C-alpha cells in the first residue's frame, strides 16, 4: 500500500511541476524526486542489492538535472531520452539479463518483458500483491488499509461527479460552491495527468521490488536462422563492393574541386555537400544493425562462415569509416556555405555515436566478445549526450554563424532568433560588431525573449535562462541605437543565403 501511496504522490507532484509545460527546473526536480523514490524503495524492501542499480539511477538523475542546465529544446529531448534509458538499464540490471555480456536479442526481449510488466504492474500491485499476505496482517492494519483505500477511491469520485452535478443544476452549484470551485476541463486535465504519471510510477516501482524469480525467464526466445558461408558472404560481399565504388567516386569529386562537380553534376560545391550529408549519416546508422543481424545469424560451429563473416564485416567497417570521413567533409563544406543549424549539429553528434559504436563493434563482436557490445554502445551514447550538454549546441551554433558573419558572410538573423536562451550570451556579446539592421532585429528578439522569461513560471527555470537574463544589460545598451518601432520588413534583413530560404523543415531531413 505504501508503494501505491508513493506512486500517487509522484503523480500529484508531477501534475504540479510539469505545468505549464514540461522542461526546465520543474521537470528536472520531478524526475530527481521520482528517481530518489525508486532508490528508497530498493533500500527499504531489501530484496535486491541496492548497489546493482544505484549507478544507473544516479546516471539517470544526472541527465534529469541537465534539464535545468541547458535551454536548447533538442538537447532537452536527448537528456530525457538518456534519463529514460538509464532508468530502463536499472530495471534490466534486476532482471534475468546480464547487462555486460548480453547481446541485442537478450536486451530486446528483456526490454519488451519489462515494458509489459510495467504496464500491468499497477493492477498486480493493487490486486494480487496485496491479497497474498492479507491474512497475515493484524486486524488493525487491515482496517487502516481498508480505510486508506476507501478514501483514495472516494476523492476522485466525489470530485468527478460533484463537478458534473454542479454543471447540471445551478441550485446545486450554489449549494456546493463554498466546498468546491473548479471547472470540468481543468479537473479532467489534472486527474488524467496524475493518473498517467502515477500509473507509470507504480509500474516502475513494482518492477524494482518484484522478486527476481518472477522474471527468471525472458518472455520471448528467438533462435538464429543458422546461415552458412553463402547466405552471409553474398550480401556482405556485394555491400562491400557497393561501398568501395561509392568511396572511389567520392574521392574524385570531393577532392577534385568545384569545377569538376559543376561540370559533371551541375551543382555547386556546397549544394553537392548538402545533398549527400544526411544520406551518409543514415547509411552509417543502418550498417550497424545489418552487421549485428549477420553476426547473430551465422551458423554456430561453422568455422568457414564465421571466418568469412569476420573478414567481410571488417572490410565493411573500414569502408563505412571512410564514408563517415566523407560525411564529415561534407558537413564542413555545408557549414562554410550555409552556416550551422540544429539539424546539422545533432546529425554530426549522431554520426559521432555511430563511429564510436562501429569501432566498439570491431573491438568486441569481431573478436568473439559479442556480449560486451550492447552495454558499451549504450555507454557511448551516454557519453555523447554528456558532451553535448557540456558544449551546449545553441552556443556552438550561434558562435559558428557569428564567426561566418565576422568573415564577411551573410548572417541568418532569423535562424539565430530561433535558438534558445543558451545562445543569448554569445549573441549579446557580438551585437556591437554587427551591422545596424541585423543588430536591431536581434535586439528586438532578445528583448521579447527576456520579457517572456520574466513572466514565466519558476518551473521553467534553467541555468541557461539565468545566464541569458544576466547578459541582457548588453542587449539593453545596444537597443539604444535601434529605433523604437522598427519596420516589420526589417525582420527579413540578413535572412541568409538564398539557397536555403528560411530553413524549410525538409531541407535537412
């Protein structure tokens, strides 16, 4: 029952801290409190070794705290994903999977099983888990538990039906107004959010304390197809030839200069780079599951197939490494021509993780240590997200684009206005060096953003926003050189290179 109460409390606190919108200090505080609750639950019930999940819970709390550090929306998404992954790893540590030696199939089946257990966990927590030991409880304890259950069930019913009856009859509404004052839409909003968060919390807490014996067997067992040399060698061999052909062509065009590209394909150097960068990132990402599937499918005990797989997979890894180098060169050309954007920065971060994962694949799977790969790849992902938090994507993007402007390139002021508060100190410091029109556009945007932050709730606070507010005096001084009411057309000044107008959403996908 106290697990149910803890889950309900997490739901109520989350309903307060996640409004008016998720993100910032409120979300970080709620996640840290929830993670702390899971740790307390693990210590109290003593069914597991707390040290086995403490590291992952601590890692989840660190990434959750980063939500109150940086203000970039995409980075918040990465931090949230890292938090959820670390929490999942904590549950997997308690299951039947040995994290540091398990393969992809073991990870996948355990994740599916854990998700199902979380989904039905609250029902079991209220039903079966409570009834098993009811006869062993003293009479007073059973009465108190029954009283608590009755109160918990009564409150939402009274609120819900009271609101309906008050809306249906004005006399009843006047009689009950001194007791309750609410509107139906707001009530349902709070109840749904509390119920959803409480359900997730109850399912997670039950997975933390459920006896290990209940999940000693994975819910699904998959058998490899047992392929031989032909089934493995033909696709990997053709893939190697395809990559090799591409790299030969890339060497000719990437290092042959703009004249060769323009005369052959009719594109500028920058347009050529833009067309290929994101496709190469996808290629690097798809190679990894292909190689993992092939490793899983090799017939056990077939030495010829195993040796052929390792040779071809090693060749594919080398070729993909060259493709990643080609993608990095394209990114540099792309950045020099059009500047740096969120899509380009995060695609580069994903590509860096792919490179780390592929290198780790070669160091583990191709050397006969398949079980080490998954945990190491996940840790590499955590490391990439941590580095992004330290670098601050919006800061890097603003600094790169302003450096282009300092070299005489056009400045896309409209895109700078789309960055979060993390970029404000960099933009504010560069205002005195910008042309008048660009400076005034940015000053008006930074002033409006500062006003919005002053009116926002404390739950949306972040260190990035606080630093932006601290840099506002520089913006205020620059605003004295701008007209009070600048024409609306000024917003289009410095819109950047015409090849990518307004950064359409599909340009970088």
